């Protein structure tokens, strides 16, 4: 039978993604969602029931291993050297109210070294502050209106022809993404902001895993459960967290990891892998992120694996058009954050990402929070547009489509205030 959490259809706006191909017609009708039963996050693989937080530690390890082997792939333990070099520092940013700093993080392992550039904003309070950490899509210079922040030299998203100059970042993108990363509003609320370009961590094209963080482990033989790019981006966020633990301006026990779209998937997996992230935020992450796979609504497991074969472990393709065979579903990914707070956001017109499926994940993850005496998702009916609900699981579906918008940030700041 279908999920017990039944919701009204919120809209009938047509939302089309380019490049769907002739073999795929997405389902945008609730009447065509198949009957499905969700795996119980509180039932052990051997059949016993989880009854308390101590039991959950064991069950969590089971669920984590399943996601690791069947969806994202197993990431290696970091056993190399990390070195930070300050590229620039402006302690008088925003008329002295804040500081902005650029840092190059070098990761060296054996004879191989890579780097990625991190952009940091923080208020000049004289005291450590909480912070948001997130990967950006187009380079750090797109979060800055002035030339102090250099244009990234990495290749910009989805490049399958590495030699084409038209795919290089340029001055034309400077400052274009400030509305998506409203640092002034974030700083005014007493939070720092840390961001870096995801393509420097791992390139977003099928390169055979020869570049980025994967290149640090050339001795690893690839197999069906090896880490994909989403796991690589998540792993890179943990290396930034290693660095933040050395920074005097930040409260490392109050760092929220955030991501939008494919980087929302990476933020969720980073939060599952690394419990140092005190709060986890998924913005429009959809299939392979917060949305339930078994609903087969919008983007499906088969479609995402055929379009982006480098994102996940090869094992994930075993569930193409076969979602019911998955031993886990995405509500259990959200449950891996417990008892830490997690926030999921949808755009009502972003039906490709299945807003209803994202909300249902929040509801189905809530029993794990109840183990800790915490309220997960406060409601079981999807909230009206632009009316967020916040327990230890937060959720909103806002007006508009696929994007990281100032409205989203307002809710994330409120949620962080509530828990930090």
C-alpha cells in the first residue's frame, strides 16, 4: 500500500528540465505514484526493534553501511596532511562590521597534492560565532563584488571537454551569486559563512575518478561500492571542517552544513558521515537527497544514474526502475542525523525534486528523534506554502522553483537560532 502519510497535491504547475531524452517521461501525478512500504528505521536487519538511544547506535551503523555500499559509496579515511595558506584577509569588510578571508587548503597524501580555495565571512564580534558551511556552484568570485576574491581557475560545472576555454570561469560571473549567499544578512544575525567551489573538490563530470579528491587515493581499486562524486564533495566538506576547528573566530561545535540541489545531497551525506556538523540543511535536494525514492515521482533513481553516472556508487544503478528493492530509503538518511537538527526545504514548482516526497521523508524520520525525547517533524500534513514548521526536523515548501533564495536563508537562520 502507499505511504500512510497522505498529502494534498499542492500545485499543477508544469516544471520541465532540459535534456530528459526520449525514453523518459517524468511522473507528476500523485495517482501514478506506486504502492510502496518504507523500510522501518527502527527495526534491525535481524528483525528486532530499536527501543532506546543505545540501540539506535547499533541500528544507525547498519543503516549507514547500507547507504555507503548501495548509494553513495565508501569514502576513505583521511590519513594525509592538511595545510592552510591565507591568500588575502580584510578585517574591515562592510565598514569594519565583519572580516572576509580567503584561504587555500592543500591536501597532501603520499606524492599527490591538491588544493581548494575557501572563502570565509565572519562578524567582528571579538567572540567565536556559529557558522554555515556550503559548497557553491560557480566559484568564490561569484560571491564577491570586488576583485580581491580571485576568479577560480578550475573548470566550471559539467565539462566533458576539458580543453574548451568557454567553460572557464571569468569576471563576467563576479558577484552574480550574492543573492543566493546573502552574507550581509547572515553576518547581521551573528553567523559566519564559509563557502568553496565544488568543482575544485571533485569535478562534476565522468572523468573516471582521476581528478579532485579521488586522485589522492590512486592505489584504491574501484569496485561497485566505491565512492562517487557526491561522496567526494561530502568528504571535502569534512576537510574544511578539519580546518575550521583551528580557526579562532568560529565555534566548531556550532557549524551547520548546507547545500542546494546536488550539493544538498552532498550536505546530507556529509552530515551522515561526520557528526561534527551540528546542523544539516538540504535545499531542493530531491532524488538521492531528501526525497523518497520509492515514490518514483519527478526524477527517479534510473534517470539520475543514467544522467550522472559519476555521482553515486555503481551499486546504486542496480535499483534503476527497481526502487522497491532498495534496502533503505531517504527518510533513513535524514534519521542518521538524529539527534542533531536537520532542515529540508522544497520549492513548490520544483516538482522534479518531489516536494511531497521530501516532506514525507521528514515525517518518516521523526520516530528516531522521538527515541531521544525530541520532536522531529511537528506535523504530518505538508504545511501550506511559505509557512515553515520547525521541530528538530524543519521543513518548508516555498513559492517558486529550483533555487537557493533569501527566503530559504531566513528560515535557516531562524532554525539555527532555535537550536544554537
